[in-house]
C-alpha cells in the first residue's frame, strides 16, 4: 500500500508552536493595551511588551517540556515536542533563555515592576511544575493576571500605582481563563493524573464558575470606569462593554449547561478579553490610583 508523505515542519516553526502561542499572544497583547492606556513612553512600552512576551514564552515552553510524556501517552498531535518535531534540548534552552530575559528586563524600568514580573513568571512555572495537579491550580492564574497591570503601570517614570479595580479585574479574569482553558482537556488530564480545581468541580460546574468570573470582571471594569471616568462617553463605553461581555458570558453559560463544545467556551473568553481591553484602553489615567 502506498504511503502518503506528510510535509515536514520546520524546527523553528515547531519550536514556536511549543510556546502555547494563543495564550502567549493574548497576555502580551493585554500588556500592550494596558501600556497604551497608561500612557507609557514608546521605549518603556516596548521594553514592557518584550519582557512580558519573554516571560510568557518561558511559561509556555516549560509547560510543553514538563508535559511531554503525558502528551505522548494521550496522543496529542498538536504538541510538536511530543511528536518529535523539535528536540527537548531546544525547548529547554528556549525556556531558560526567555525566562532570563523576561525576569531581567522589567528591572530596567523599576524595582516594583521587576519584582512583580518575577512573581508573575514564577507563578506560571509553579503551575507547570505541580500546582496544576492540586486544588490550588487556579492560584497562579489569579496571581499572574492580577499582577500584569502592576507590572505595566509601575514601569512608568516615575512609577505609578495601579488602581485597585484594575488589579481586581485581572485577578478575576484569570479564573475565567484557567477554567475554560482546561475544559477541552479534562479527559486527557484525568488519564494522566492531573486533577486541578476545575477537574474536581466537573465540566459543568467549572464552566459556570468560569463565566460567572467573566461576568464579575465585566462588572468591575464598568464600575471602575464609571467611578473614575467623567462625561457621557465614559458612561456609554462602560455600559456598552458590560452589556457585550455579559452577553458573551450568558452565551457561554448556556453552552456549558447544554454540554456544548468546550473549545468554543475558550473563544468566548478571548472575545470577552478583547472587549475588556478596549474598555481599558479608553480608561486612560483611570488605570492609575
């Protein structure tokens, strides 16, 4: 029987696919929008974005590196390392190099930004190393997304203090990201001994918690804008954003209740993230305490 040749994947492309490009790009984009909204100088903004990108790359690379045996056991075809398309050594070098850059770069902007980003990145690594298997699996997401605005806003010269509502939005949004991100993999995770908080709650309850958290983050964003903003435009943006995200959250909750596609749930959260960052981009100095 004739075999069908499959196109070879470039090692560079395979390496880039090992960094969890979706979440990495999302968090990096969030840092860019936050920096623009906070009015960072162009050079400062560039350093912040590169630092956040490097930190997220290190988290993504380390995840695939640490999970390679699990991914092979469950036949993950979307994991280049598990498929042998890139070497473990290459991924390890990339993880360490990006970790060093991601940890060091924010210190060039301010001590607070540097320390906050160290905790953010280490939190992500802690999830990969073992917290993902415990009931505390959501903690790294709460910490990391809550600290992201701290990293960005304290990078200004002189360093500013982020408004409490912005930090709260990030922390609560981290819950939604974590719960919807793991829903598609509940079966594979159960087969390989991963039992984080969403796994313990079960698919339906975990999904409902995720979209409840999304609704809360939308409410906090709108409240923050209404309290700190002024004029009709601020009210319109706050209310419009709240309505859209609540609609997306409600849609997600209905899909969960009906047992619908789990990949769609994560896309709804990402769509909500875009709405929220647009709101944040229009908040300007309201992001600063």
